[in-house]
C-alpha cells in the first residue's frame, strides 16, 4: 500500500477483513446457502475491501454507515 495515503471516505471496522483478504489473495469468509426471501446473500461478510480506495481507483466504498452504542 502507498505510504501516507489519507482519505475522507466513510469506512467501517467491518471493512478490515475483506481488505486484508484481498491484499493477501484469500477469498473472504462465506457461508453458502444463506439467501433470504429478497435474494440477498446473508452468508457473506458485511465489509467491503478498501484496496481501490487507498490506491485512488475509487472515491468511496459506501454512502452510509451504521453505528450503535449500548447503554452504560
């Protein structure tokens, strides 16, 4: 990866696994046969690879992010 690359793009911690998987040439974890009634693959991990983002081939990987905080 290029040294000193910075981005204002919105990312999530779930993006770490698919990014590392792409960098080392491994297919991200997947549980087959988990398709819901709308045809969405629920066996796939939630994150997205950030490799294109850090190499300047993409401006963003997502438009929105979800965060949740528990009650103390």
